[in-house]
């Protein structure tokens, strides 16, 4: 790097600030499969690996810092971290107050039925048997949907039991996590006869940088390259996640 004084444009650039430090300080909380320590004691996860790949493209080292989720925006503004990268759901409020990347992973509660079942909307299930895991987001989605809340709801202790019921025909539909459904049903799985017919409460994950930061656009450009070369899809397959469209 040259020792010439930084131009005012570079002084305003958050990306230049991060690159001049030689590292991107990434705020996270332990959240499997995004950022966690595996059985071998290695810190890993989808976001951990993706952030590392993006940092490599930006020419900086990743530094992962565990944060208090309640004060994440404050940490970001105070520059104790450079971004929040931890399965962060994009909302209008967050996009207004921080510089967010394009969505890179999506999640939703999905309705799963057996192949050959007629389904146009949740209204078809109003008087049918619907299963979900007790206390899950799927259960909340059922209770919050005007049609599904009229269904005969049966709670199960684990999501796989929900799939078993639908496959056996003892339940008409299950509501569960898109990520899990993608990994567990369809061709080549134990539940080849099941299919996703609807998405409820869809949400998308993005990375948040400081408000006005140009680092979000740089991360987006890196995402494009990592999509083009198959890296992101390979990570999505490894961690059973669905990439954002």
C-alpha cells in the first residue's frame, strides 16, 4: 500500500476503513447452522464459512466477535464490529437503519403434503388434520393463519414425527421449517412421497453494515462471484439451507 494520504473519498468509505484495518470484525451469536462450534471444537457454520470467503475476496481477515443480540445496532454504530452476520432477518426497519446486503438465504414455514393431494391454499386444510412440532415456528404459523387455526391441530415432539404422520396418511399436512423440509423430503430421501405446496411467513437473511456503508455493496459483489462459481450452493447443500432467489 502506498503511504500517500488517503483522499477524502476513501476517508468516507467504510470499505476503505475496513480494508485499512486489514480485517472485518463480524458480530455474531451462537446460532446453528449459521455460526457455531462443531463437535471437533472448530468454529464453523454457513455464515462463518461464507463470511470467510467474502473476506478473502475483499482482501481482509475475518475476526468473529460474539455480541449481545440486543445491542447489535449500538455495537455496529460504535465500530466495535463492522457488520452483523448471523442469520439476520431483513426487515424494513433494519434496512432503514443499517446498510444491508441483498438477501442470501431464505427461510419460511412451509406446508408439506403427500404427492397427489389437491392444494390451492390453506383454506383446503381448515377441517383437516395438521401437525407441527410443539412450540415451533410452524405451530405459531398454524395458530396465526385464519384457515389453519380451524384445522384439527396435533402437536408432535419433533419435526420428523410430523413428516411420518403425513407420509402414513394419519395427518393431511405438516407445517415446518423450509430448511428442514428441503433436507428431508423429496427425491432420494425417506420421504420421497412428500412435497412442499406453500410458504408461510417467508423471511430472508442479509448482512447488515453501518448505515451508509459501501461495504454492503462490496459484499453483494462478492456474493455474485460466489454464486457464479458454485461456492454458495455448495455451502447451502452442506448446511441444508435454501439460497435466496
